[in-house]
C-alpha cells in the first residue's frame, strides 16, 4: 500500500514536474491570477505560500533563498520582497485562493483559477 506518499505526479517525470511547478509559481506571482488544472493548482499553492512566507521574513538571507529558488527571475524576487511582503504582513498563511471555473473542452479536465488573495 502506498502510505505516506506526498505530492501528485501529474503524469510527468520528476524533473519536468518540478520545473513546470516552478514556472507556474512564478506565473502566479507575476500575474497574480492564472488558469490551470485543479491538480496543478493544488500543488503550486504550497510553493507560492512558501515563497511569500520567506519574503515576509525580510533581510538578505530571505532574498538569497528566493533568488536561489528563482535564479532567472530577479524582478519577481523584488516584487516578493517589496510589494507582496508588505501586502501580507498581517496574514499568517493562506495567500492563495482556488476558484473552480468549469471543465476543459478537449478532455473535460477540471479547470480552476488560482489567484493571490
């Protein structure tokens, strides 16, 4: 029995899955609203919440941690450390909201919109 297995595989190899989720997390932080499938949204909300929590700590170690997680996105790191950290200063968690918007036409996959609260 598959006990204590965390995370969804999403039908991809592990390196592809991790890169895809990182790219989706950056898209959520950049546009603050993204349409995707329900499984992907449920996986990426933990990544986004973690990034915002690290940004709220402030300081150089937090900036370096975020820069290591997103090496190609210095503007997103600046947005996290400045705008989003001050926006969610009072909130302890739950920075994302998932709203169901229907089904995809091709394969009837459940589509959702993940957005920052």
